[in-house]
C-alpha cells in the first residue's frame, strides 16, 4: 500500500496547484472545483483540437519520489507545483497497467488512463525540468516520468495521509501510453 502525501487543486488553468487540506473527487468529473474537472477534455491544447473528447485526464497523480529525484538534481519542486492533484509515495505509478484502479482513502476509486505527456510549460516553471521528466531509454524510446492521469469511478474526499490500495486489472496488461 502507498500513501497520499499531498492533494492540490486550482480553479484556474495555472501551471501549479495550491495544496489543500482535502479535495473531493466527483465520479465521472474529477476534482471538485479544479479547472480540469468535467466529462469532456479541459486541457486547453486538447480543447482546441476537439472539445468533445472524453476527459481521460480528470485527476493527475505524481509520485513524491520524482520530487525527491528533482530536488537531488538541484531543482526546487514541491507537491502541486508540477500541476498534480494527488502526490503519492510508495506506489510505482509509472509501472502500473492501463486500467489499474487506485482506492484513495476510504471511498474514492480512480482508474489510471495513461501517462501525462508533459509540455514546455514545465521549463517555464524551472528551466531544465522538462529534460528531467522526459528522456529516452537505451533503445531510444521516449520515457515520460511526469506522472499518470486517471478518471474518477467512485467519488469521495481525499486527504494527505490517506492510504492508496492498488487493484491490478486482469491480464493481459496494457502498458501506459500518453493521454
């Protein structure tokens, strides 16, 4: 089991999100009061392409271990500053299969839809961070490390200190791809 270390939300399309004592997840919508909440896509670049797309990016999760790595590399990064709603510890988010369900706290259940595809705004936050969260593996394949995206299946209140239970989908597992 993992643990939630921070929760964050913002009613505006700002890059970072302020930490909150709790957030409420709404089934089929996302984080109550967050700019990215809704049944259809809310990320501005995706709205320009097709505003009727389903919102597979209702909740953004980043592992606190990434913050630790970025800090060790000389960057000052804390929970919510990379735009995530939920900061976790002890769950290999990037190693999850598409469709993995995460129980957050006592009630909320989310389903992982894919990888966050980070953009240039990360370098606007701090130059050089994009290179740290997007790279290439030994085979030349792109590796994205800026967290995962999910949809809300069952709503509920989520707060720092809440446990995270992982429910792996049936095999065959599909690896995460950008959404």
